[in-house]
């Protein structure tokens, strides 16, 4: 992962966020500042790829998060310290410095104000349907065609919401503790079996949200997708108990937001491993592949091996 | 944004857990993760209804570390995939016990709701 804020164009944003972190007690900041800054860069990077509305929402979320959690940390720090004057001033007040608190408070206030002033009209405009006038100058709202519903085989059951009859949680949904090291999941670039060009079209039956979206072979990209988060597959209980190992080749598409689409098992040594492998891959997140400066869809395949730990 | 949890320092779990703490524990149930991975998994698992910023996440995790529910992992990924600013966390035995207790409590509540026909049968 490229974590250099300058090369990612996040230098200014990171510096502003570091100023916000000055709102936290010194001990908390020293312990978590680097991790929080790293997470901020990943969050901001993702929001930037999703557009102005996402950036606006993310900015507000982060300022809101800091504004709420900083006082909680101060309360915890004060409660944890033995509150005589010496420890309070030595352990909490002095390391944090009044200057830091003032700077952090000021930055937080300015950020909220600036975010609303700069982004609100744009965000509002982006959320509203376009309006135009008829020949008499009367305003009316133009209806926007709903995108066609995805075909039945493309609907991910986990994403289907039925508010009228929500599926209740079930006892078997309680997660099992997985055995670390019980599988490997190296990512390999997709190697097409047939001779295709640098780009392919999504077949209609596989188009998820838009038509004529180009999907690229990783070798045709300027920058290949980089995994940011890889969920571990759950070893099927019966397979584990029976001592069965196996492997699954999962085919999927990384979209321009870095999300995985259309993950399915191409082939496997045992069908019972397929859903576990595909379900895990669906949760993966990537930094999307880029071509000519734009985030693009990328076709990938990954073998997932289910291997029992010898311990 | 979720209200922060004040976790107990003793060994007995103080149930119910807050959504943030429960979801963090749940996220770590299938293996160790770093903070950003936890954030993403919680957001995904809850369909976006629980969105934690870094402040909420690390505030909760700080108290969970002190309570012994989670621990920092010694293992790191391969150098090519590693970022030294990351820390990886794992569930402890105590954390597993608390998670199991909370999940059982929720399961019991669901069973009661089914009995009273608030929820449809499984």
C-alpha cells in the first residue's frame, strides 16, 4: 500500500486531520495518531474516488467523529488519572498544551463551516433532479428513468432488503472463530484463456449497474488494483471436521470504486468450498485499477486454498 | 455515530455491549485485522448503519485493550504488504467469552421475539 501522503495528494488533508487530532489527550494521541492518520488517508482516498458528495459526507463524518470522541477521551483520561493537582497537570494538561487545544478547536470549527459553505450548494445540486422550463416558462421537474433492475441471477441475496419482513438473525449466524493460517489467498492477475483484446465489454447478463462498461485485463492497465482489505474465507465446518482440503478459483470484477462485483467460483476441487470462497471475495476491497488517469473496472481471478492447520 | 462504551475493568462482562464494541469484537472473530479493515467490515456487515470514524474506533479499542478483550498481534504481514503505521489486533480469550455472551443474549432476545410473533419463524 502506498502510504506516502504526498504521493497520494493527501498531504494537506493529512496535515489538517493531524491538527484535529490535537483535540485528543496527549497519551491517546501518542498511541493512536499514526494509525488514525493512516486510516484517515484511506478513508479520504476512497471518498475522493466517489465524488464530491461522498467527500462532503466523509468530511462531516470525520469532524463529527472527532468532536464527539475527543471529549470522551478527555473524560476517560481524567478518570484514569488519580486526580490530584500534580498528576492532572503533569500527565494530562501539560502534555496536551493549551495551545494544541485551541488550535484543534479552531480547526474543527473552521472545517465544519468551510465544508458547509463550499460543498453544500454543490452537494445539494448533485442530489436534486434537473429542472427545466416549458414554453410558458413554468418550472417542472424532469423524471429520471430508473435504471433497469438487475437480472435475477445477478442479485446478491445479502444486498436485498425487505423492510416489511426483515430476515431475523439466526443462531447459526453466530460467527465461528477461524483458525489463523488455515488457508492462503494469493492474488493473481487474470490470465485470459482466449485471445481477447486489451478491453472487453460486460455481457448484458452480467452488467451490474450500467451498460457498455469496459472491463480491463490487468495487464492493460497503468496501475493494477491493489488489495486494501481481504476477508478471510470461513472454512466450512463439515469440511474442517472431515479433514477435507481443497481449492477454489474465484472470478470477479473490481469496479471503479474498488468494490468486488460478480464474484463466483469458476472451478473447485470440491463444491462445498465454493460459496465460502466467493462470499469472502465479495467482501474484499481494492484500490481500483487505473488507466489514463481514470479508475476503471478490472477483471481478476484468484485461487483460494483451504488448507488445514497441522497444529 | 455510536455512543462510546465504558467497558468494565473487571473480568465479568458488562452486557449489553454498545453496537461499536460488539461489532468490533464480531469483526475480529474470524481473524486479526487492523483498524481500517475493522471499520470497513463493520460498515459492510451492518449495511452502513454503523459507521465508525477513527476517533470512535480507537477510543473503543483503547478501552477494549485495557479491559483485555483484544490484544495487539505480534504477527505482521509480508514486508511487501505491510505498513509500519498499522497495528493488528486479535481477540483474546476474554474477548471471545464476552462476544459469545452478548451473541447468546441477542439470540435469546430473538427467540423471545419469535415466540411473541414479533419476528417470523426461522
